[in-house]
């Protein structure tokens, strides 16, 4: 059984002037148990919409989404219990402290404060977050520190499927490495399956078993990083992942990001 399987998923949105934008165009992909699959693409490529559809926040217009064999559209509550999501726009109660936000998040999943506190301490240590700052209001924390709390909140319930939408955006280089290493430890310790959406080439190559290139709501290719690079090799030279992206799409991630804004 696959941890996640999408077949021919479409999703369109109407803009204010009536223009229809197709955010997802026939998306089919799967994530095996214990596998990390990365979706590499620029802003506006459809990555965030993909995560929202899988997490049942948005209904697809067509196609099917299954989480461990359960239809996510028909049984959203059932699949929600087995997954968690970290997004670049994570929201909090800004006047409450980081610890209060984490304890509240734990209670929503039926985890008591007594059970949650030691787990929170372990997670904060592993992602390089100073515990003394956990009592500060969220509004006093930097963007990067808030992102670490978002990741900690998602990990509290030890989800078997993690949806990570730009999880290290806003982090300094050292914090980014801490978070990336912790993601891999979680995968190993809990046999978690992970879908990682990012525009960070190095992050995708370091963390992912397979990498897909997504542009304009379509996945152009989804293979192991080395296989993906070999596909676009020229004159016997294997390109970097960034060069592969440029060959597949016709422009760099920076250029594509500008197009998507």
C-alpha cells in the first residue's frame, strides 16, 4: 500500500476578473511508505495547491487522492489523523508563547500537556531552538524561529505522512541544516513518509529519494535525483540539479519564481 497516491488530479481557481487559472493539471504521483518525495518548482507552479488538496483543505475538481488506501475526499477526518502539514505561511496565536501554541496544538490531537511537554523539549533541542525562548510571545520571534515552531507543532503527533511546503524558508543556514537533519531522523525513527515541496535544489537533492519537477500545475518528471540528472545529460556530462531544472523548463528557478509572482 502506498502512503500517498494521486491520480489525474485537477484543480482550477477563478480570479476576480473571471479568468480561470489551472493550478493542478492532471497530477499523478505516489509516495511509498518511508519514502521522501520532493516536488521542485518555482513560486506559482502549484506546489502549495498540491499540498492543500492532499491535506483536505481544498477539494480537487477531478481525480483521486488516497492516503494509506483511504479516499481523502470521501473520508477527510480519517486521513487527517495520519498526516500533518508544515507550510511557509504557518499561523499561530501571536500573543501566546511558543510553548502555549505547541501545547494547544497537542491538545487538538488528544495529547495531554503532561505527555506533550517532554516531547516538546526533545523536538526543540533537535531543531536547535533555545528552550528559554519558548516562553516568549510568538510575535517577538523571528520568521525563522516561528518556522521552527511550525515544524515542532507538526512533529508532536509523530505523523506517518508529513506534508512539508517550503519548511526551511526564512531559516539561517545553520538552522536550515538542523531542520533538514531532524526531518531525516524523523523519517528513520518513525518510518514516516514525506512529501517535500521546495524551490531549494540542494535541499531536494539531500533529503529526497525521488524528485519531481513541477511547472504550471504539471509534473514534468519524477525520478531519483541521479536518474533525473542523467536524463538531461549532454555530451556525456551529467548536469547539476539546477541545470537539469533549466533544461527541463527553459529557465532557472529564479526566473521562474519571478514569472510566478
